[in-house]
C-alpha cells in the first residue's frame, strides 16, 4: 500500500531527528574522551554544516521566503560578529579561535550558520508550544538563547571557539545576546513561511544537552 503523504513526512522527520540526536551524542562522547578531543574539535565546522543541511531538509516546502530569511540571517549574523570583534561595541572584547573553522576577516564563516540554527530552532519551538502573542514569543525565545549562551561561554573558551579579554565574560555580552536574538526572532516571526519542523526544536534541545554535559566535565 502506498504511504499517505503525512506518514511519509512523519517518517522523514523522525529520520532527521535520529541523525541530530546521534551526532550530538557521538560529539559529547568524543569531547569527553581527552584522547579524542583534538579530532572532534576539527569536526565542529562540519557538524554545524551538517545540522544546517538537516534543518533545511526538514522544512517543507523549501520555498523562496525561507531561503531569503536564511540569507538575511547569514549576512546579519556575520556583520554583527564583525562589529563585535573589530570594534568591541557589541558583546565586549573577544576574538575567535580555530575551532569554528575558516575565517573571513577574523570571523568564522560557520558563526552565521550557528546564528541561523539557533534563531530558527528557537522560533519554531516558540510556535510549537502555542504561545499566542508575538512579543511574548520573541522575548521568551531571546531569554532561552541567553540561557543557552550562559552554558556555552565557559565551554567556548575551554575548547578554543572564542576567547574574552582577560578571560572575563562581560555582562554586556548577555545583554547584546538578548537584543540581537530578539531582533532576529522578530524577523523570523514577520517572514511568511510555514514554521512546522519538529527537527529544529530537537536541535535546540540537543544543544542544551551538549553544553550542559561539556560544562560539567
């Protein structure tokens, strides 16, 4: 019997969810074993690229509005990080290490992928929990991302993602994370494409798990 479109879609989403969970669990294991850390650090950019591909594959239909939103987030994410690194006006004084891969003008290209993945997955999550008010979704989503950043920062410095001047994380970093996240989430809300993917919120959940575990080791 030919499967119904809904059943096919559900199976497709489940497969992508399994891949996300599997790769994060393998990543956690690799980071927790000292002899494997150097190898897994080199894999980080490829992991982010794979997560981007999976999230995009999970979105149906993959239309022009989503692609335009993705491009805008890539550009704005890179530009914001450029301002932050080269002027210290945003976030504080910091510089990127080598873990995130190839850099353009001292900014890793994968940082734009990271911004898109976090904003998209948080935006979809806020849609799924059926918070009705757009501003409540934006503010709550931004707070979720600030909480995630609290977990990320010590891990990022330990594993050469980026480094803060004097190894001190400034309070304006979290304030700017909130403001930038809120603006990007509002942009997400205003774009007229269907926000239906269960895969993206699973990615967000695994990011929390990943950095909680690495924070503890």
